C-alpha cells in the first residue's frame, strides 16, 4: 500500500510512523490523560485498515485526519488537542517556505506527481528539472501574491483548475497559430539576426524549424504551422534546379527533349523535398526548448488552402513526403524504428481527397496507412468545420487548431474585412470541475444551477486575472512573437494590449467531467437519450456565460473541451477526499475529459463520433474526439471507413492505435498495464515481463498529443480501462 507525501513522493505505508507520532503527543500530556501502548497500536491498525479500504493512495494529511478521529473516538481529548496543535505548528513552519521540499524532491527525482505531470518531459534531465524548479517558484509567487485567496483555494480543492500556474508569474500566453507565411515571405529576426526570404524549399524548412524552436521558448502551450506556407518555395527550388540542369546540358552540348529535362528537374526537386521534410521531422524531434522538451508543434496539411493548382500540386508532394517519412518513424537509441511524439500531424478531409475517384485520394490512402502505423495524422472535416466556423460575413472557414485541440473563433480583421487565423493566439485556460458542482448540490437541481453560477463566477475572475496579467506586456518580452511576425509586427516597446481585445485572441473556459456530472444528477450516462438533454443544457449554460463575459469586456471568451492530463488525477483525488467513493462517479482515479464518452462504456466507433459531434459544436474554443482501435495495419479499409465517417459527421477526430517496443526482448506490439504487489499500476512487456520503463518505448494518446514519457496513476488507470470502439 502506498501513500503520497506532501512533496508529491509516493512511498510505502509505514505503520510505525503513526505509532511514533501518537506516542510523542501522548508523552506530552498528563499521565492520567494518556492512552496505553496497546490502544495506540490499535489506533494505528485501525487507520491502516481504513487506508487499505480506499482504492487509491491517501495523502499524509488525510491519514493524519484519520488518526485524529480515532483519538477523539477514544475520548482522549487532551491527547487529541496536543496532536492537533502539533500538526498546526508543523503546518505553520511549512508555510514559511513552500518551495524547498518540492524543489529538493525534483532534484532527487522522487516527486511522483511532478515526475509524471507531463508525458513528454523527462524529469531526470537537467533542463527539465530547471524548468520544474522555476515552475515551483512561479507557483509559489502565484499562490501567495498574484492570485486572490479564494481562487487559490478553489484551485487547491479541485473546484477549478488554474492551468499552467508554473508560468503565470511571467507575462506568457498559452498557444498560437504561427504566421509562417508572413515570416518566410517578408523575413524575420531570430536571436538578433536578420533572416531574409529563403531562396529554396530546403532553406525555408530550415528557417521554419528555427522559428518553431524560438516560438516554443516564448510561450508555454502548443503551436501550429501550415505546410501551405512552405509550398510556394517548391516552385522557387524548381526554377533554381531547372536553371542548373540547363547549365549542365549546355556544358555537355547535349540536346535532350523537354520531357527529359522536366523529369530530371522533378526528380531532383523530389529529392530536395525529401531532405526538407526530413529536416522538419528530425529537427522537431531532436530540438529541446528552454523548458526541456521538444516543441509541442502541430503540422497542418490542407490542400484547400492553396491559392492555385500549381501550389496545390506542390503542396500535395510535401504532404506525401511528410506522411511517408512518418510511417517509417524515427530510430530509438537501439536503432529500432519507433513512433515519435512530434510533430503532430493534421490532415484535412475534403472533396478532392475523400472519394476513391478524387484527384488526391492517394494521399488519403497514405494517411490511413500512417494512422494505422503511427497514430497520426488526426483528421479535420472541411465540410463540417465550415458549417461550425462561420464568421460575421456569413462565410464558413477551415483552419487548424493551436496545438492539440485549442481552436480560435472566427475573426474578420476590421482593417481588411478579411478572415484571419494565422498570427492569433490564446491567452490562457481555467477549467471548471463539473463533477464537484453535481456532488456539492447533492442531486438537488435548483442547488446545482446555483452552485454552477458561483463556480462560474470564480472561473470568470480567474480568467480575468490571466487577461490582466498579459495587459501591459511589451513586445520586447518575446520579439519573435510580437515584433518579428509569428503573431504580430509591433514596434519595440509597444504593449500587446490591442491584440487582447476584439476577438483577435481568445481566452478559454475549460470544462471536465461532463459524464460523471450527468451520471450523478440523472443516474444515467449522458449517452442515454433521456440524459443527453441535461448534458446539452450544461453546455449551453457554459456558452451563455462566456457570451455575457464577451459582451461585457470585448474579450473573446470561448468554451474549451479541456484535455486533462495530470489534472484528471488531481480532480479525482479532490473529489474522493470531499465526497468519498461514489460508484460510477468517484470510484476511479480519473474523471472523464471534457464531453467524452466514458472510456469503459461499450459503444461502436461510428455511434461515438456521431454522439460526440454535437458537443464539438458547443465547444467552439476547442474539442477533439477519438476512437480506440486495435492494430489496423492489415485493415486499412476499416481506417478509411472511419475517415469517411468523420468527413460526413464530425469536425475533428483521431484514431488511437498502439505502437510500443520493448528494448529488452525486441517485442513490437502493445505493452500492457499491470499491478505491482503494492497495487501500483506499472507497464509490462507481455513477451518477456520487462517492467523497466527506461527500457521500453510506449506511445499513447492522452490529450490530443501523443505522450511518450509515461503518466501518473490516474491517467494510467484511464488508459488501462479503455475499451475498443472498432
């Protein structure tokens, strides 16, 4: 049995520590008020039994609460008073310095929660530790100085989650759509060096990777780039190569046909495209930003963005090469091809690639093979998205998310009266815990909506704190973003304030646990036709709130389907502590992401996508749906069937396959999740029994991105319990 220490480290339960602590308090009270040694041992064993009956690791404070109750039950009031006083004094000492223990536990790599907070960060690496250490300082300043006490309390109790508080002390935002087109066509500046318009496709790819790295170090969320912005440089290279070929022919006094010349040019061009795409793939995987991880970058592949047929043809060549290289994968340290976490790929399904007789159907077939092998690309339906993303001019648009799922809302630039998406960003996220609202109401519907309003008010004020933190930020804080084109071309010393209003940027109200909330209030899953209307009403209530806030401040508040990663465990622990174990609601070490169907619910892929599509329409600030599938490499037709269904029914979806490798025995398949003797969930090779996480490569999708550095116990349980939908 494990317990969680205050510094986040997970250790084996030790009954002697309870006995020692109670004995110390016992010896400090008059002899007539003391308990016997046998009574103290009985208290310790009762507490131990109570801990064993809770299906999760208890925290030290919770165990001390149990000890306190046991002492009181024996009417040892003097002893209880002494024990409580000792706890209070120790708490006061700890409050005088809230960061030392956390930082020391990070350095020694024994902070279980932080170690697995981010499934793409290796906590043993110095740069990651440095980032986490800085994060602890930022969290401490945020808690003590920057945020109101009631917002801090709501965050700590799990009523809300104030995302990325480890970066809040700085004037940093969440995620963005990089305006790569502007930076490549009009030049940019990187580390004080002028970078002019590139003269070849390969150079453009190289510059793009440098931009990605710089942007990642200037904000804390995901970023997206479009291959469409690289496509014009294919023709630049084509013309350059043709000039070289013609010069070579002249030197040889040869006279080949035009067709032969064109073939030579196109072959050399494809070779350059291969090298350029390889540069992006490998640079993104091997780059390490200042926070110790590869950039959280998404690459968007949308033929419909191309302005003319020539550019579309060249874009198709880039997409084809991107997919082919991702199917191959990257080599691990043992030289074995594995699935990389980044870049994330998004492929748009559209009329010219979704049917067997479509011009670019071959790309869709290749995308299906890539998904079956490497879990990406994910898919956006142009048809559905244009129905949902309609601007003030009545025009529908298709565009990429900012990273894993955060979508901008439609925006028409008032200066040009044209739609704009690239160069925009999200200010930050605060998530509301819907499950806690339901449990706090005790099932009373009137109380539910009243508490909902109270929690929304907390979220609103927390979001305004995020907004106010960014106000007054000077463009000098991140020149690559604000001065050199990634997001804007502001003057040096100019505040970014005008970009925070009028819909240019968004700010997100996230939500989590819709499924559990509905189960508690109605007794049924939100997929039950009789319970679905209540789930929809919750979503409409969230949207109504953000609409009011938007009208009040001219800030684009938006509803966001939160991709809980480590927070799913935190929320579940807080709920269990406040309300105990409630079957179907708090009996897991995780709660459900956003609107998703519960991972254990039996439902087929097509029904799941159809059901969840209605919630994507009510999550304009971001949403993604998935279906869990077995190994599909020998069943590409089934993958294509799901893709066609996505095109007709849902805006944004993905297929979750398995792609693992055991370095001990060479097993290439699905690494499974088991329990160790203490009940902790561990990863095990089904072939050789290897449980050393450092000697296996596991890739799982947990929140839109693929994770490769493992997860906390709550998310690991969620992964283990997922049922197949196909």
